[in-house]
C-alpha cells in the first residue's frame, strides 16, 4: 500500500492519528487555561493581543481581523461573566450566564455607583459594552460571515476597524475589570466581618 501523502504532496489525516495529546517535546505541550472564568478570559485576550501584534506588523492583517474581534468579544463576555457571577454570589443577586454582554454588565454595574472612585471609567465602560453589544449582540458577528440566508451580521457601515485601537480599549477595560474584581473581593471580606 502506498503512502497517501505521496499522492498529494502534503500530509493527510490517517486513521489512528490523535488530535489531543499530552505527548511530545515540552515546547509543544501547553496547559489548558485554569482559574475559571478569569483564566479563560485572560487566555482569549492574550491570543487576540498576539494576533494584533502580528497584524499591525504587516503579517496577516486582513485574515486576522475577524478572529481578533471574536477573541476580544469573547474575552469581554468571559470577563463580564466572571464579574457578574461574583457580584451575584456576594450580593445574592440572580444571574444566569448567556452571551448577552449588557445583561452581565447590568448585574455588575448595579453595585457600583457613579460616585465611586472609578465613576468616569465606569461610564466609559458602559459605552464600550453597549458598543460591542450593538455590533455583536449574540456573539455571532465575528464567528460567521452571516446566517444561511446570506445577510451579514455586521452593520453595513462596519467595513474598517483600527485593531490597535480595539486592543488598547481592551487593555483599558481589563484594568478596570481588575479594579472591580478587587472591589468585589473587599466587599466580600467586609461582609464576612
């Protein structure tokens, strides 16, 4: 029997090949994210950051835009779910995670007033979450070119985006998320007495 790779000139799948394995040299084996919501959120943001760096350096600029935006959108969703879940647990609120960014943000935002130290940043985050939610309300816009009927998930005027600016906004949002998480931890310790 001949090697099927010989017929095509490139490697093909073979029966018995495994996709997921912990075998191999140490540089090829990676850890699956740990740390619950935050571990996964950080991993998606880190992957998007790497793609942005590659894209702005001139490599894969066009091909990377949808994956970059999907990864950042998913990071945003996971970070908001982390904060909303923690907020609900501490304050006894109800929260059922789904893809709705605004729903998760409302749970968190309801516990932080515009009188807090980060009032302006919170208002800016209100706008950021609303912006992402209007562009990609159900986490489909950057995963698929559109539904089967052919129309796009994206607004007609969404044809160019400054990915470096998106990355900077995600860094700023991440800083605020970390501050909010610290604030929630303090509130939980205060409640325990």
